[in-house]
């Protein structure tokens, strides 16, 4: 009120509620600077060299919004002398962007990032004559146009990242040569010609990350921007290698691009920040990067870089990220000696050797997971008072770890899957009060860490794959009632019953592979992922499960649950992806309540006592990939109406009461994605469904290669199939694993040569049917076949010599048929035992003890020699061979 206050900073104040229209704030007509922003990004921010803070990319928390409902019109009308306005991270979802159009003509700085602004931003703002800084970044639905008309502007900083405001790239670089800081991350350019960057001679900070730039990085362009000290090109599609120092240069500072056979510039010794993560760069890290004297932030993660990590000489390096590459060898000693190092991320490489003592006492984040590091963990790591994130998981580290009480800043700790033994003897009940995430999986723990009782903000806890043999303590069930979101206690020896689950915000619960019993525990309605398989829970599923409207995965397999399956499956239609009730004691019919638009991907009801027919509402499951209904009492005909499901890959109907013939398909491309079909142990009859075999697209020519598995982030699809005569549970289903099992039915007729079109087939089982005729010689063209079982049928004729070409065949069974003639020899056929051929009295030759007589051995060759001669006289030996095969052997 005195008029002496010309600047008001309430940023990061944790303010809530509304600013009322009669607030004295709006009477400050003399106010020149107003800051109501919040810089709390949920993790430690990293300072940019030229002002502002950038969120720590190692943390994935969303930005915090203050929740103001602003009377912007009052600010605009009353604060007529306003020159700087900062409303970063103020929630303005209900604000119309046009409210800003009347801001003071004296405006120099406008900061509105992370504000949830939507709609068209007024173009007139950009014409303010004194405007020097505009930050509208991360308003994802903010639209508009950056003006193209020529005008004189002193604009020095522009951030339109993650907005939908259109900018003509050519115009911008030609008319705004005063720009020192330009951020257009995740942006759609109009006229995106990087060559025009050369016009920005004053540019010091440039962020073009998460766009669609590809090809080779235009090194000559960036290296010749002499003022450039911060460069961000993350998340593009750049390929190729770094330029190397030109060995022919006398200055040792010229860089040569070997792919283009040309010089591209000089070593950018002024560079402070370089982000090239999330591209497809290959080759090695050049040594000149380690010699940059001013380098502070370097992030090259998620590329395809290989070789050793270089030595770093910059004493100012505070952040080094090389995660998710193919780097190997030892971690250079110079990295451990960096005194100002704050963040180090070398995870997901192939690094080996020991971790040695760090010189830096300022480490806030250390990430060395998913490597091959071994030896002891240096004690000094657990004395880093400023460390917030510590991840050494999935290595070969060993020894006893004794925790101290100095990790007072610790937020996340992950030591899982090493060879460690942990001691909590020196921890008090208030050791890590800020602990947010703890993962001690596979750490030889035999009891629940008692110090967790004093971790009120715990969000994530994983103690899986340990040796905990006890009941779940009551204090653990009371831990983090308002904060715990992720709990994994799987693969222990937990016993007893589980009390009420009171966690209000739990989204992930994993209790599988224990010995828990009693009534099934049902978590809060917020839960999305429930894994309680392989326990001893009994009784019916409590009806409270119907309240879990956000459920995505429900795995209750391998328990002793009973009763009927709840009709409320339709409650989960918009979210449920996996329903696994395998190997329980459920009875009754499958609910016919699958609704339109559901996202069910895997339905596994194998090993229960379900009966009745298949529900027709399964047709609404357009995302269904796995349908396993084996080992029940379902009585129905073949569900050919399932053939139209566009994504179905696994169909298991084995060991039920299905019967009747399999009719012709009703669609042009039936079961076009099918990889596994098992109809064994039913009552199917009639001819083999040749018309289906002709159109099984995925089996004819599978496009799947490499080790890819069916499933998603939290769930790997499993299936039990008969492989080479043995029932095997596949914990993961390879996408190229393709089999047909029609065994133990009453199919009749001949085996069509059409089946040989299924070139991708790994296993074929037609055993224990009533098939007749001969084995098609064209079976020798199925080069991927690993097992073939045609036993216990009525097949006649010989074993085609062409089958010798099946070099992948490791299991072959044609026993108990009526086959005749010599057994083929060579390649895989030299490895098969007597059992493959038993019960065929007409077969002879190894490995059987019955030898083929001399006439038998020479007859075929004799026919071959005389064929041309006799054929010329009108006598066809093929007729003789047919009679010989059917009546003489």
C-alpha cells in the first residue's frame, strides 16, 4: 500500500485456494514483477546454465500444480506496469488464454509453462515491443500461431515445447537473430530446415529434442554455432557415429566425419551440456568428449554405443548418463574421481569389474544396475549424506551390507538380484524418514525389515525372492495406508492368513508363490494389478472384488478357490486385460457377460470344473490373444465363430467334451493370427479341417523372429502344451512358437498335403485318431518342424524319404500304424529310437532289429535303372510299385 513494493515473489510457497477478486494483490498497480510459480517437479531439479531449472529425468513424477483459480482479468487490468509475470506450474485449466491479450505493453518476461492452458493463445502477445522471454512449454493443448510478419523484436528466449503453436522455422531463424535460448521440443515444424540454424549466431541454448529429425547429425551445423553451450537432441532418429579428431590436423582440434569424408568443425570446448539420448547412434564414445574443459551435463543414454567408457578430465562434470547402450569393460577411475559429480547413470550396459570409492560427496543419484559388476560395495556409498536415488540392482555384487544412519536424504534404494546379505542391526526406527521406494528382492532376507515401520511416505516396497518364512505382520499391513502404491512379497515362504488390506492407493499387489491360506484378500478399489497365484487360498472369491473398477490384471491361478465365477466380469470391461483363474476348483458356466469395447487380452480358465457351452459374448473380445479353456467339462461343438477374432494367437480347448465335425470356415481369413491350437483329448470327429489349414496365415509364413514373448510389462503369458510327448509349462510364450495338436480325437480320412504349406510349424501332433492313407511326402518341406507325432492311426505306405530333409526334427513318432518298407536313413533319422516305429510290422531297417531283405533293398534302384527302357515299351513301373507296396511287404 506504500507503493514501495515493486516485486512480489510467492513462488514455491505451497499456496492453495483462490485469489479473490477483492484481493489487495490486484491493487498493486505499481507492481513490476509478480511470481506465483512453483518449481517443485517432484525430484531434484537440475539447474540450467542460463536460468531456470530442468526436471531430473531419472525421476518420473508429474509436475505439481498449485491449484489456483486466477482472476487473470483483474491482473491484466490493474497491474498496468507489470514487466515480469511468472505463473509456471499454476493450474489454469479453466482459464481462457485470450485473457492474456491485454497484458502491459511494458511486458518483458512471460512464463506460463506447465499450466494446463488449453485453446488458442493470443498472437498479439508476441508483438509486445519489449518482450525478451516467453515460456509456454508443456501446455499440451495450447494452440495458435507464432506471427510471421516482420517486426523488430529483442526476443532472447522462446520455449514452445510440447505445445501445438505453429512456427515457421525459416521465418523464425531469419527474423529473430537475437535468440539466445530456443526450445521446440516435441514439436511439429512448418518448413523444418535445420540449415537455417546458421542464422542464429547468438544462440547459446538449443533444444530440438523429441522431434522426427533423422539421418546423420549435421555436426558441421552445430559445431559452427560458436556461442552454443547447451544442445539437446534427445529422442530423435539420428544414426551414425561421432566425428573423430582429424589425425592429419596440426592443431589436434579439427573434427573429421568419416562417413562423409570431410571436416565438420572444431572441438566445441565451450560446450557445457550435451543431450543425445534416445537416438540410434553407434560406434564408440570419442575421446574428445572427455577433454571438454567446461562440460557439466552429458547424457548419451539409449543409443547403440559400444566399446569402453572414455576418461573424463572435466572437473566440473556433474551429470553423466550413458545408460542402455552396449558399453563394456571397466568403469574408468576418472569417473570415481569426479569431485562435483551429482548424477551418474551407467545402468543397462555390460560393464564389469569392481566399484571403487567415489571422491564426490555430492552424489545425489547413482544408477549402476543391469551390468556385470562384482565384488564388494564400497562402504562409503552408504555414507553419502546427499544421495537420494541408489540403484545397484541386477549385478554380481556380493558380501555383507551393513546399513548406517547417514542416508538421511535417501528416497529410493534398489539392491535387488545380487549376491548380497543385508544387515539392519545398526538402523534405528527413524533411519530413512523420506524413503519413497525400497527394492531388496533376492537379498537373502529372512525377516521383514523392522525399520520400515518409520517410513510413513513409502510408495513402493519389493521384498520378493527372499527367504522370509513368517506370517505377514500386522505392522506391515498398517504401513503407508495413504501412500503405498506397489507391494511385492512374492517368492518367499509366507504362511498364515492375510488380514484386511487397508492401503487406499495401492495399484500393484504381488503375493504369488508363497503358502498363504484362508480367504482371498481383496485390496482397495484403486488396485489395477493383482497377482496371488501359487498359494493355498480357499473358498469363494469375495463379492467385494466387483468394486475393483480399475482392475487390469487378475491372476489367482494355482490356488484352491471354488464356487462360481462372478457375473461382474462386465464391471472390468474397460480395463481388464488378463484374467487367470487356472488350476482352481471353480464350477458352473462361464459368465456370458463380456461387453462391447472390452480390452481382455488373456482369458485362462484351464484346470477347473467348468461346464456348459462357450459364451457367445466372447465375440466381443476383439483384443483377445490367448484363450485357454483346457481341462474342464465344457460340452460344445467347435467354436468356429471365434475365427473372426483378429488378434487370437493361442486357442487351447484340450481335455473337454467338445464333439462333432469341424465345419468349413465362415470368413475369408479365419484365425489369421493363430500360433497355437490344441484340440486334443476331446470327441471331435470327421475329416481334418483342410480349409482351415489353407488359411492359417501366421502358420504359413510367420514374420516373428528373435526372442520375443507374448505378454506385457507386468504379465508374461504362459501355456501348458505337449511337446515331444511331454507336458511342459511354458513360462513365456515365444511369438514364433507355432504348434497344432489334434491328438486323441476320432478324426478320420487322409492327411492332406495342404498342411505342408504351414512352413512355420514347430510341432504337429495328429496321434491317436483314425487317420488313414499315406504320409504326404511334402511334409519334408516344413523345415522348421521339430516334432511330428502321427502315432496310433491307420496310416499305410512307406515313410517318405523326403522327411530326411527335416534337419530340425528331434522327435518323430509313427508307431502303431500300418506302415511298410525301409526306414529312411541319414541326418536326424539316425537319432530316432525303436519307439518311433514300434507296432508297424511292415517296417524294416535300422533302428529296428528287422532287416530289409536284399530284394527289398535293390528293387527300387532296379526299377529306377530300367524305368526309361520299359516306359518306352508302354509299361509303367509306377503301377507295379503301387501294387507292390500294398500287397507284397
